[in-house]
C-alpha cells in the first residue's frame, strides 16, 4: 500500500495531549514524518486482534527500519520488529494475548485490613 496519514486509519493517540517524551503530539508526529516514510502494508490478526501493519522506513541511510502491528480499535502496538540497515533482525517484541481489557469485571476486589486481638 501507499503512504498514508494517521487520520486515514484513525491512528492517533487517545490519551493526553503530550507524549511521554515531554513534547506535544503534533510535534512528535512531525518528527516521525520528517525522519521516516510511513507505509500501511495491510492488516493482520495479532494477539487475537485486528491490527494495522505499518512499516517505518528511514529517510536517512544507516538507520533502522521498523514494522509495527497496531490494534485497530485501541491503537496499542501489539508487535514490533526492528531491523538493522542490512536487513538483519535487531529487536522483536509482541503480545500473544490481548493486552486490552475493555471492561472491568462486575466483581470488585475489596481489600480489608486484617485485625487481631491484642489479647
């Protein structure tokens, strides 16, 4: 598939205005788009979820290429592969089960302080 914008597939952060890096979301996306060609490769099942397969190819030679599998409903990275410039694998991470809990159980866990008689 071709280059795409994050709005086309709804790939936007859903939590907070700022990233963990202390910069605003728009600034972070601009840096990403300046440094990488972002391609939507398709969709696959990953960790029991429908996921977008996104390839990040560096615009500068000598940098690592990454492939991400992003949950289509929650925008969580379910799998990540990073490759050295020569194409050899560098880093891999993945979930095997769904890491998202969409609803909490109807039961609530209540912790109570244990008390003992001093006698």
